[in-house]
C-alpha cells in the first residue's frame, strides 16, 4: 500500500511539472516509467530557473529495446545558484511534505532507482533495473570469494616464474654463492654487449689485449721485473628460448714474460650449462666443464724447487634440482670434480711425479630458502663432500678426507636494482680418514653481495671460506678465508674507475704457519663506443707469511683494449 501511494505521488508530481512546462514556467521533464502527462495547476510560490538538458544515456529493459533515462540536472550544474529552487526529479515539487530537505531528496532518489551520488549503492527498490556490475555484498565474518585476498607479495611468491632470462648474465647458477648477477649489478657499464643473433642463439664474442710490466715476475722474495703481454679471448653462446636454456662458453688466456718463459700462462676452459623447465616452479640444471691452468707459485702444495709452474687439469660435472612450493624454495645439488697435476721439472733436469696429488671430490648439498618479500629471503645451506687421492705422499699417510658445511643467512635475490646477492655464516670442517692427520674446522663466512648506491656508484662484497688438504710431508690441512671489497664509480658516463682490495688468510693445521696475502687494485675504463673499451690497471700485492724471509711484494701495471660484440 505504501509503495502504491509513493508511486502515485511521483506520477502526480511529474504530471504537474509537465503541465507547468506547457505554461512556460518550467522545463519539461520526463518521469521514469511514465508515458502520459496530466496538466495540473503549477505552484505559484516557486519560480524555476531554465534548466540545461543533457543527453540521456541509453538503458535496456531487454536484450533489444532501449529504455529512456530521465535527464537529471542537479542545482548549480548549469552555473545558476544552487539555492534558486531548480526543479529536478525527486525534488520538493510533487510532494509538499518533502520540501527541499537533502536527506529526503537522497532517500527518494534511492527508491526511484535514480543514479546515486558518491559511493552509495543502488538498492534496486521499486523494481528498477540496475546499471553496471555491483560488488557482492559480504556480511561480517563471511569469506569474500569475489576477490583474491592475498597481498601482491603473496601473489608474486606463487606466480612469479622460477627462472627468467638475461642473455648477458645467464641464470644457470648451480651454487648461489657463485652467481654472476650481483657482479653484473656492481660492475655496471654504459653499454651492454649486443651479441650476434643466429636463429634462436645469441653469440657474444670478446677479446682483450694488454701490455704492461711487473716488479716481481716469480712472486718470490728475490723476484725480478719483467714486461708482460697478455691476450684473453672469450666467446659465449646463449639460447633465447622462452623455456629451457643452454649456455656454451670457451675462454682462453695467454701471457708472455720476455726472458721468463717458465712464468708464461697458457690457460683455457670449455663449459656447457643447461636448464630444463618442468614448470614455472620446477627445473633441473646441469653443468659440464673442463679447464687447464698453471698452479700459482704461492699455492699450498707447490714445489718451491720446481723451475716450471705445474699444469692443473680440472674436470667437473654437477646438477641441481629446484622446486618452489610457494614462499619456500628447495634446492638439491650434487657434483663430482676430478683434479690432475702435471709433472714438475727441477733445475737438474729431472722430473717430479705429482700423481699422488690427484684427487676426486664428490659433493652433495641441500638448500632451503624462505621468501619474505620478492627482495628479502632467509636461507639455510648444508653440504657434504669426500675426497679420494690417487696416491700416497712420501710420509706414507694417505690424505683422503670428508667434510661438511652448514650455513644460514639472508639473500636479496638476483633481480633487484639496488641490492643483489647474499651473505651467510656458519661452521664447517674437513676430517682426514687417517687419524694421524689433524682435522681442519672453523667459522665460515660466504658472501656475494652487490649494493648499487646510485646510478654512478656501487659496492661489491665477496667472501669465501675453504678447507684444503695438504700433501706436503709433515703438514695437515689448511683453512683459507678470502674477503674482498670493490668500489666502482662513474665520473662520466663513459669514464668509470674501480678501487678494490682483497685479503686472503691461510691458517695451516699441525704447524706454526700462517700466510696473509693482500692485493689492492685501481683501474680506469674509458668506453669509446658500443664495442671498444680502453683500460688501465694497477695492482699492489703483499705476501706476508709467518716464516721469516718469505715475504714479498709485487707491483704491476697494465694498459689494454677490450673489443666485443
């Protein structure tokens, strides 16, 4: 009954305004759902300003026929005074009891099905069809199934692909501490290599030539100065597939010291990496590599009486399985490495067999990472290894051993623009199978962390802890800690300077021997264009062991050019 009365009042009011429009006192206005008009005597006390008519938006009552929509002019929309008593649908005209009370005007608009002001929802009273799509009404305590309640970070944790694609810094990194992407962020350059596209492959060739001099060519207390000529060619080939990936890399390095042929470098390596993506959350990675190099004069087991530098051939195969559950990522990895040493030559012309130093090492590790945000993670990493030597040193004690490492830390991921990489701390040990050799244990600090302070300045912090065996008679293993800090700054877009320092501490077990090796480096690079870079480098090395008379220093300088595509 109440609804009928209200509809009658609305019809009467609309008829009155139509009749008044015919007399020239008001503008004609159509009432929604009304097809006829009845003339009534207008209200003499109200003078109405002329109203501006707006185009009516089309509605549909069914699938084909458009419905009429009343032209609604709010007071003041046409520039007139809002208090001038403009006649509108749902205003005081037609219902003297309402007057111009705003609350009653709004209430009538709600009931009449007119569009609402602000964020109020149309309640669809009186059977008027609604326009547009409304959000579902959810009562307190009821689940809202119409939207995703997760935060953006939660959604990213589930939906973000497990591995992306970067042709310059490839993403196949079985051991996260060796990831190349933090270094790429810290060692920014004005140009990225373009590469040569061949089908679904991109090839990145590069060659570096340098000349210079060193004050101590043999890295010894009685070292002599020499000039040096260097060449370092590199070629990488990377796929640009949307899923799966392969990376092939070949590197060479050669140096020549006139008058000191035994110190020349002849190094080369071949490497193949691959990733198979089972899904966005699951993949398997693999690595096969082989490399030939020369042992450093200051190496732990190097023969001080040898006239040559021992050739070292290292062959490695490794694999890693990665799966992301949601915020939790698990990695299982393992590998096998074969290290072989060439023979030494003595001043007397005899040969020294180093086959007893050859060893085979097997590694297994498990890693768990929890993602708090896409740029902050916590992780734990546990690894075990065992080493088997091919022979026995002259003291008759075989150096086979097994070890473990356990670390925990934080990671910033490898896709950020300010922070990349990780820092982990823990404990580890390497225990010989023969009880006559002391075990080596100690605190572990591993880090590979880049910080981009600005577009002009960056910092790179690295740290690595290793447990080495010793085949030298009378010695046990050694604990080796290496830390480094590198600062890079661009004075101009094409002129970039680098300052770095690296410190290595080697602590031997069973003997009173400790070695400190500190290297400071300064460098400047000038990028002529996309393909050519000029560079200069200076380094100072200070070797300080506890053995009297064994310390030395080395100063080296290099000038060169790097060409790449």
